[in-house]
């Protein structure tokens, strides 16, 4: 019999009944597929498969496709009857509620359940997940002595072959799962009733739209919010409070409404349409800059399973940089770059090229320098023989984001943001990212991670896309600094 609720849809309903309803009956309203989100899901599957090696020799009860979990339930029962003690993707169904467990292990007469997560800690939603699994398996008549979350150990540093017993950490969530059994039972009845009525729940937007996971029906639920000039151009927590009080557009907000200094300032300049300019502070920022000027930007990749020696789960590994060099005032720009091969550890080569390209004097201009400086420190730790040179580079870095973060220059069209993606189209409208195949760093990392799986022609095209994106980042900094000097 086909299930009515699964672990995923139960959690949808816990987050927001309307999300569950739309998932069941109005799937056409779902947001377009996000490639990055899909990549995260795919990475989670890989981590789950790797965790199976913690309990080798098991049998696989996976369904043949996403719509055939009845087959998985039947396979699980068959495996249990024939005495299998380790089952991967074990599936159980009780009164129309399905759960599929990553790893199920039998010791004596008891079962030990393990759910694998791609995070580096146990989250509250993982406990709710485990509570439903415990509920279903227990009500199917099996004694679950313990249920645990298996997650990544972010202190593990790879040395040679991957050591999965060190990569993963296991934490029991049995107490939390048992404690939530009555809550789970009541929630199941509530969600079944809602689905049976086939009436869309009257749920307004709120914090539940974003946590614990962003809802994939936000486009539908936010359709009544103006696309521009809405309160959601303010920080989210403030926007939600204003919305609760009945305000949807910025001009609706009363002039005397209590707001923080930055938000009040944002609103003031939105109303006036005039930029805020603190010339004295901008001049103080520009004065210490010394030629040659190096405009520098890293791109990084982060994987849950560390690919290279001396790296940890989700450690940012720089695989690319772009550098625009201006030797002196009114001299033509030079462009230098590095891009890894997508297969080997890029850090040794990127380090050598950096030391060659960044010289020993002159200001190194970054945007959000904390990111670049942290990567440089990590390289210095990884390659101590170059520590002195790298830390000298580290100390020359200047943050071009500072004048915007501190609002020495603020334009109402920044809409409260000071990211380069918000600043550039306002200050330099002829220079923009929307003509590029890759338009943000997360997608750059995803494309790079897939290079090794592409055919030669596709990989060559994607390498050009990566180079174009990173070059735009540093050219943007050149033009933004020129703008500030004009101010």
C-alpha cells in the first residue's frame, strides 16, 4: 500500500502544514530547481553511502526508484526474516507512514538504528527525524535499543587513505526520540487529517519559511509581496516583524517607527533617493593605498569528504584566483590568473603562483578581505616553509568592502547590502555579472568540482566560464576603487 507520509514529508508538515499540502497536491507551484541545492543533496547521498563502510557486509534494501518504496519495505522484511544483521536503506511502514533508515544493525535481539547526516553536528531537526523513525520501527514490532545520528567530524584531518571511522562521529539521540513519541503521534494524526480534507492551510509567511530549511514553495507564498520596494529589502528579522504589523512596502513604514541606526538610515535614503557620502572617511581609506595595486580574489571549493591530504571536512580549498595589477597611476592594467586542473590538490601550485604574482610591495585589494586572509593563513599552516612570505602578503591586504560596510558611501539602490554584487550594478551599471554563465561563487565551486567528470570539450568551455567569472570579480574591484577616487 502506498504511504501517505514519509520522513521527509512529515518534517515538511512540522515546518509548515501548507508546505506539505502544496508538495502533495500543488507540485506545479514549486520553485524552479536550484542546481546548488541539488548538488548539496547529491553530496549528502555520497556521504551516506560512504558511511556504510562503518558497518561493512550489509545488504541493500534501496528501492528501484523514488516511487517504489513498497518494494523497499518488502525487501527489508525479507532480509530480516532470513537473518541479515546489517541492512542499508531499511524501510518500514506503519499506518501509512514510511521511514527509510540509512543503516540498521542487529545485535542479539535488539536493533540499532543509524541515520547519516552531512553536517558536522546534531541539529534539532535531526532529533525530530529520528523520533519519527523510532515511532514507525517500534510500532512495526521491532525493539530499537538505540538510534543515533552519524555526522562528520570537522576535526578530522586527512592523511593518506580516508579513514572513515575517524571521519564520522556518532551520537545517540534515543532519549530525545523517546521523549517526542507522543508529539509525533499527535502530529501524524493532525497532518493526515489536513491531507484528507484537501483544503490548503491558511498559513501566512513567517520565520518558518526559512527554517530549519528554506521552503521550496516560497515563490507561491510570497507572491503578494511587491517585487521591489518591499519591507523584505530590510534585514529578514526586521522585515518579518514589520510584515506582522501589516507593512509590506517601505513607504508604508511610519517615519517614527523604531528602527536600528543602519535600517533607519537605509529607509531615510530610500525616501530621499540620495546617496550618503562621507568624503573625509573615504579619503582616509584611500590615502594609505600604495602602488603597485593588486586586485585579488580567490574561489574555493568545500566538500564534506576531504579529497586531499591535510584538509578537513568543509575546509575551503582555493582552486582559482584572479589578479588585476596596476603598477602605477594611469598605467594599463595587467591580468594574471590561476585555475587548478579539477583533479589534483591545487594548493601547492596556487601558492607558488601567488608568491610570484603578488610581489613584495604594494597594497593587495580584496573585497571582504576576511575570506582571503583566512585562506592565506591556512596555506601558511599547510606549507610552513612559505609561512613568512605568505604572512607578509596577508599583512598587505586591504578591504575594499570597508567604505560600504561602514556606510561611508551608501546608495539607496544597494537595498541595505554591501556585497560586491549589490554595489557594482549601482556604481558601474555597464559592468555586470548577468551575462556570465557563472554568476556567483557557490556555482563556481560546483562547476569546478564537476570538471573531472566532463568530456574534454565541455571541461574546456567550463574552464573559460570560471576564468570569466573570477576575472569579473577583480575587474569590478578596479572600477569600484576608481569610483571612490572620483567621489
